[in-house]
C-alpha cells in the first residue's frame, strides 16, 4: 500500500491506515490488527469476536458483521429488546431500509429476520396479542456466547464519541448486568 497508494506521501500512512481501519470496522465489521510491527503486516479480524461471516447465497457478498454489531447496539440501547420499528429507524441512518436492496448488506429484512435468526444471532418474536402483528428483536444465544454487552457498549462509544452523554447512564447498567451473565 505504501508503494502503490502513498508513493510520495508515505509519512501520511498512519492517518490513512487509521481512517481506513475505522471505515472497515463501521461498514464491514472487521478490525485491522497489526501482527508484525517490524514488517508492518496486518490481519483483518471480526469486530467483537463475532464469528458470523454474513455470507449469503453465492458466497460473493461482503462481510456483514458491521450491520450485526449495529443491530446488537440498537437492541442493547433499547433495553435489550428493540421493536422492529425502532430497529429500522436506527438502521436507516446507515441507509439500510426494509425491502430495499443494500449494496453491501443485500436485502436487510431477509438477512436479519431469516439468516441471523437461523444462525442464532437474533431472536425475532411476535409481540403477544398484537393486532396487527408487531415484532421485537433480542440478542440470540450466539451473541451471548461470542460477545458481551460491555464489548458492544465499548464499540458504540468508540464509533459514536459525539454523543457520549447518551451512553453514560447506560454504562452503569451494563456493568452491573455483566456480573449477572454466565
């Protein structure tokens, strides 16, 4: 990358790598980790240790962990149970809408309510006695096994430092809940 992209501006590499890493984390849900400081070699690892690769169909799609991490954050911020309406409202900020094909995530309703439910990342439940039917989303068993509320909260704080005050009250609750999880 230094020779091909930053040939004449190699002193800018740390800034470029930092910004590219942030974009990879937010959009694709992968972190850039340095494996050899002497050789400046890096590896991509899933954000928060989630093993979901989010691959659909032909295997040619992009990683979708970024969307999963944001969804887990929405559920956490909504008190561990988010209505479908709240979920779509939050994801619309990322340009993700139900029934509308997204260039990275594909058809998000299918991914969230079918693929991730089947894989155990999301529980998608009908609200009892709702007419017309309303649905809510909860963390699935794989989320509980692969990450924690605290890790998701830390991730949200990193990517959303502009609204730090909105997370402060939640942090105490998350810390106390962490002690109760197996």
